[in-house]
C-alpha cells in the first residue's frame, strides 16, 4: 500500500515537471520566434528597399543578401513605417550600408547587405588550344557577379559558335572577343559586295584576324587587290557599295 502511494506521488511529481517543461517549450520559444520574426521582417524590408532603389539596369538579375540583424537588438513597435536611407546605392558597390529609422522615436540602426549584379557569360568548358573551334561541347554559359568582369564578354553560345581560339584558354576562363577570330588570317572567305537588294560574291583570303562586325583587310583572289570588308560570319565578309 505504502509503495503504491509513493509511486503515485512520484508519478505526480514527474507529471508536474513534464508539464512545466512542456509549458516552457511551447511558450518561451514562441515569444523568441516572434522576436526573430521581427528581425527577419526588417531584413526583408531592407532587401525590398534596395531592390527598388539601387541604381541598376532593370534587365539584369540582382541578388541581395542582407546580413542577419543581431538578435540582441531590440526592434521597437514603430507606429509609423520605418525609413530607410543609404549613401552608396551604385551598382558598382558590392557592399551597401542602410540606415533604418523609426520616425516617431530616436531609434535607428545600421544594417549591411551584399549586392551582386548577376550576368550570364560564356566560359570555356574545357582546356582549349590555339585554333580550337568553339562548339556546344567546349563552352558553356554560367552566372557571374558583374563586378568581377573585365572587358567584353558574350552572353550566349550562339554568338560565338564556329569562332576559333587564338591563344590557350583554361577550363572556366571567360571568353572575350580578344581571344577569338571569327575569320582568321589566311582563311578563304566569300567577299559579298552588297548594294540594296543585290549581292555580288567573289572569293578572297583574309589578311588579318577579325571578329563579327569588325572591318579587316581581305585579298580579292580574282583581282589580287586588297579591300576592306566587314566580318559578317565565320565564312563571309561584306562590302556595302
């Protein structure tokens, strides 16, 4: 009988402890979660502010990472909307600081964000040696932070398929027009003399390297004369007359 009473008391004690633990588990983290939510909400507002005001080309893909706001900072219940200001809103700035203020109080804080303007660029998918023909197998399109780019780049494979590499390129290197020739010196090409809707074609040999849209010297094989013509493709140059 005594053993039964002691067991009942022990069970009751365990039940009380478990209930207290359950209450603390449910209610304490809830208030903590609410506090975390206010920090996260403010960070999202900072991100929205930057997306709306940063000086970028609307066609570009922008990625903004707002640094976590210290959980120990007390964010007030601001009766008016928070006000956001920043002095470095240029796209070239990868690190941006934003001041957050509550207009009806003296409260404010500075938060920081990393801004990346993402651009699609063509890179080598393999090690390429001089003379290599660019195909869909040895180049690919990747996304890179625009602030890390230097010089001219290409955004799609179709722009440079059929061009050739002029110097050694390693896997992952960004392809620029300085690395390429759409028509290379010594190539046999078609010279198209275009006038209105008419086109007369003769054969020639390129005397220098050229990329699309560039004017190069070409020797007319019929007359053996040098002419200047614009690179139109990997096999044709054009003269507009």
